[in-house]
C-alpha cells in the first residue's frame, strides 16, 4: 500500500505543474469509425466476456440482463457522454481536464489517474491467464485444462503465471508504443470486427448442444422471483467495469476525438458494441453451463472461475473442442488486450501531458511500474496466498478498491461537477458541436443531476458494508 500512497503523492505534485500539451499538439483518431472502434475496444474487455456471464448466471439470468440493459441506455449513456465531452472540450487527459474546467475539482483528476494505475497491473495478470489457456488449446492439450484442479494448480504456481503476465504486458506496450493512429486505432479496427464474428460463431455453435436451450431460456427470460436490490447493484457495478467508466479512459479518448465527429451517435455505437459483446458472451457461456453441468445452483454460482473452470470442460465435450477452445480464448485475448491498451494509454497520456516525456520513454516507465505492481497480484494465489485483506486475495483487494470504492466515488463527484458546477449545458453545447442537436439532452440532464448520484451512493455504501460483512442484501 506504500507504493500506492507514493503514486498518489506523485500525482498530486504533478498537478502543480503547467498544463500539458495544447490541443493542436495531441494525436487524434483519423476518423469517427477509428474513434468508435478504439473506444469500443476499450469498453469491450474481460468485463464483458469474463465478468458479465458469471454475474448474469449468479443473479438470475434474464432478470440481470434486463436490469443491465435498462441501466446501460440511461446510467451508462449519461456517464460516457459526460466523460468523452470533458475530454474533447479540454483536449487534455483526465488529470488536467477537470482542473482546466474548474481548479477546485482538480482532485478528480488525481482519482482518475490512480484508478487505471491500480487496475492495469492486476488486469494484465488475468490477461496472462488468458494467453496461457490459448496456448494450451492451440497446442491440442485442451483435455488437460478440463480437469478439476488444472486452473488452481496453474495460478498457485510461481514462475509460469508471472511469465504469461509479462508477455501480456509486452503485447500491450508494443501497441501503445506505436501511438494513437498507428497503434491503438489500427489494432482496434482489426480486432473489433474479428471479435464480433468469433462471438457470434461460438455462441451459435454452443446453442446446438443438447440441453443448451434450457440455459438460453434462463438467460433470456426475466423472472421477478430472482429480482433483488443486489441484482440492481451488481448490474450497476458491472457498468463501470464493462464500459470503462470512471477511470479516466473515456476522458483521455475524448481528448483525441475530432470536433466534427458526432459525439452522441459515437457513444450510442460504443454502447451497442459493448452491450452486444456482453450479451454474446452470456450466450456462449450460460447455455453451456446448463448443457454440461445441469444448470445447478452450484454451477451457476462459480463466480470468477466460471470461464476458466467450466468452459474447458464444455470444449472438451465438443467435436473439435480444441479448435473451438482456441478460437474462444483468442477472442478473450483480443478483448483483454484492447482494454489493457486503453488503460495503459490513459496512464501514458497523463504522464506525457504533465512531464512532456517522449512516448517511447513514457511507455518504458509505465511498463516497468506495471510489472512491479502486478507481481503481488500474481503471487497472491501462490506463495503469498496467506496474505488477505478483509478476507480477499491481493488481486481481489485491488479489484475491490478500484471498482467498488474509487470508481463510484469518482463517478459521483463527476455527476456533481457536471450537474451543479459547470452545468449540463456545458456538456450539451460540446455534444452539439459535431451535430446540430443533442437528442438525449433531457435524459442526460435529469440523470446526471439527480438519478445517477443517488444510484452511485447506493453502490458505494452497499459494496463497503457487504465487504465488511455488516449486511448481505
């Protein structure tokens, strides 16, 4: 924790320096489609393919799906519009953008900088697991991964998980090193369409397995017997993770967006990509759980291990299982990489804006920091597994601090900042620059001022109390 406190002190000192590059000096996406695919690539990640399905399975299938869809087009739309507009209006990364609009809210830049610094290292550890499983299946050893103990034996070892983690960091660093147009935009233009095609293909194939239709009904049909406050809070929390909200990413990407791009339609398209991939991920995984595990309460409540433990068994039972497994984990790797790229780019952009460093040097610094900070998360399942915080492993602790505490806090104060300080009209005027009208302006204004802040407080309080074991909703 000393390392994270040091990061906060360094970032605070950065704020005292001159503002970063002016807007004309920044890189930019070459086209609207480049921006949409890059931002969608940021939003589409492990949150969609790894996290969304196990939450949907755990919280009632169709009930969770319905709640999530409603929140995505209201709550998610509001926060994404606000963050991208702030970035485009100021032409700065998160740490400078809030301060430029109102110096009193410069602390939001600190929070927005700390969050990706915390998330990127442990996220890359999980990304390393994905590469490992891809390597297992492409080498024709999928049957080994289908055994009950394979996953736990792998993550509890020392050297191998660290090696795959380092490789994932290396992939990410190379793309970010190439910059906005040559790196991020080019890779996203290729990865996103491939990711969609793979998702559709695997989902359709999975539905042909005996017993899968029962899982399809569970996934698509809402049952209000399964509805609870916890379902709503879980869906809200998933929005942050899934849509890359409240971590400075969309502010950073917005700063690269050209003024003549239609901001509102871009956000709608990003939401369609993001929600569509999450939906397809559930379609791939949940029917398979019913087909091969009977859809029991135990199988539906496996949590984070659902993808790594259950799906290899599914693939092992399929004809050409190694091929299907290879394609699936290639898909997950693409999703994880695009989100990791956005996390790293956000950190790189913050440091470049404030220190005026060269991109190559900045990428090197961020890579070294991420490698050092990610080691505890990897070792936390092995030689450091005895280290717990409120009953959580090291990786889960970082996930809790970032997703359940800091992100709701940042989103809450962003709503207050937009709703009552700079006013919704400031954002609306920015949105209208690329278009003569803002169709969702009324919804945006009501959500950002009144509804979203209340929801965010509920998420924060509930998450903390549940973590401390004070209440269980």
